[in-house]
């Protein structure tokens, strides 16, 4: 998947979450919303010189999974039998065949700048993605779609900066919550719809900071929050307790 397709995924998710068009470039979006997420970094395949993407802290002796697979086609990884009489001998041979594998992908398609992708499609700049689609700048995502700049989620649909969530949708800055939709800045919540800055409550709608409001008043407050996010979030003025 190329950057153009990845941008379309971000734009779609942004529009669904905020109700506005995404004003940010790919670089600006990543800097503002994925600044603290551990994502694959570019390295060099030591055998081919091509780019490879890996999260591992081991930055030496890197090869892509494509290079490793190509060498395995004709049994090129096998060595002629040698003498082994000590651990030092084993280590000598081990160092000849061991490499850090990057771009690890199984049963997936349209994957770019990512590592550890399983049975997924349309994945960009992400790490540890399982049975998901349309994922960008995210770490540890399973059974989800249209998840962007998020960490460790399962069963989620359309969200930005969701952390440790399950079955959440159309939300922003959700932490350790389940079945929340159209929410922003909520933590430890269950079964919320259209709530802002709430913590440890369940089965509520139109709440702000754990206070109940009418729908009309809530929507006015939400407009203010959205404007603040678009102007400040991810900047020096927005990296505070509000930026979970």
C-alpha cells in the first residue's frame, strides 16, 4: 500500500471521528497524533541494500523477510557440516546464519513500512497487526478496521489514539475502555455514546467530565473540544494530561 492510500484511510477516519476534513499532511498527522507510538523504523537490508522496516532494538544484521524467503527457495541457508566441540564453535556457525528479520508478513497483502503483519490488508507504518484492515501508524491491532495512531486494540472500528480498547468505534483518545462510540478523552469506561472527558462510568450518553448534559448543550461543548484538538493536540500546548 502506498502513502496515497494510507492518507485516504486517515482522511476517512478523521472525518468519521471529528466530523471535519483532515487538514494535516501525512507527516503532520504522524507528528501530532502518533508521536509517542512505537512504530517500525527504516533500516537497510544488509544483503540487498533495500529499505526494510523493523521495530526491534537490534539494528544490525537486518534483512527483509523477502530476502530471507528468497534465500530459502534453493536451500541457501544450509551450511556444510563443520566441527562442533564447544559453545564457541556453535556461536561461530550461528553468527553466519542469524539475521534480524524485518518486514515480517504472513497471509497479508498491500502492506508497507510495517512489521509483524498477519492475515491483514491495507496496512501502513504499523507493527503487530492481526486480522485487520485499513490500519495506519498503529501498534498491536487485532480484528479491527480503520484504526489510526493507536495502540493495543481489538475489535475496534474507526478511531484515532485509542489505547487498550475493545469494540470501540468512531472515537478519539480512548483508554482502557469497551464498547464506547463517538467519544473523546474517556478512560476506564464501558458502553458510552457521545461522551467527553469521562472516567470509570458506564451506560451513559451526553456526559462531560462525568456530568450529564442535554444533547444540545453537549454538542456545543463537543464543538469546542474538537476545535481545541485540531489546533492544539500534539503541539507543545497540547501534550499534557489531556493527551493520553
